[in-house]
C-alpha cells in the first residue's frame, strides 16, 4: 500500500526516502495492531481506496487527509447527515466502489510493470491461475486426506494468500535464475 501510495503521489519508490516511509508505515501498523490487541479490538488494515482517490483527484496532501478525516467524523456523528448517506442508491455505491477498485488494480499493475527483471507479468499470470486452481482443489485434497492440515486447506483455498505465496516463490526463483545467467 505504501508503494502504491508513493507511486500515485509521484514520490520515489526506491532509495532512502522510500525506505524511511516504508519503515515508518510498518512501525505504525505494528504499533496500532499491538494497541488494538491490548484493548481487545480488531487490528487496523490499510485502505487501498486512498490510492484510487489520490489518482482521481491528484491531491496527496496529509493536511487535506487530516481535514477530511475530521470532516467525516463530524458528519458521521450527525444522525441527520448519516441518514442522507443511507439513501444513496446501491447502484451508485457499487459503481463508485467498482471505479475505486479498478483504479487500485491499475496501480498494482503499474507497480508490476516497473519491476526490473522483466518477467513480472509472467509471475502475475502464473500465480493468479495457480491461486484460483488451488481454491477449487484445496477442499478436495482436505476432504480426501486426513494428513492435510485444516489450516493449510484454508490458506490454499484463499486465492489472495495462495497467490501471494506462489508469486513470492516464483519471483525469487526467476530473480535467482537471472543472477545465475549474468554470472555464467
């Protein structure tokens, strides 16, 4: 999410400035998750919709984000305003959500496109195909074998998790092959 936000905000996605932002983001997520566990609530997650909003509006200012957050808290605390938002037709909400998530997908593909080893789209395609295939096969494997751990079936049956695992393995494998070719 930090890489995508940096990309749509025209910030560097490598070098010391990026590493500092990445380190700060991971530390903030870790602190918030620890605080959430101490207080007995759910951990926070990042919201990629912000990347689509930045891409659409061209505004990537912290001050604007803080002002909008305060504005949304005030509006959400006012019952009459909240009631107005409940009357927004479902089709409008679905269209807005579809637009935001298509922008998120576009940003993700842009990140894949700028990878340096040139095989990123192969990694993406293979990992997506394998992830969706595993989603269909995992319940069959879990039902047929008693040695297959239940949590493994859950992880492999969830395309995002299995796709990410496959993508990391494929990416590392392709990078190591490229290093071997340049040395040999």
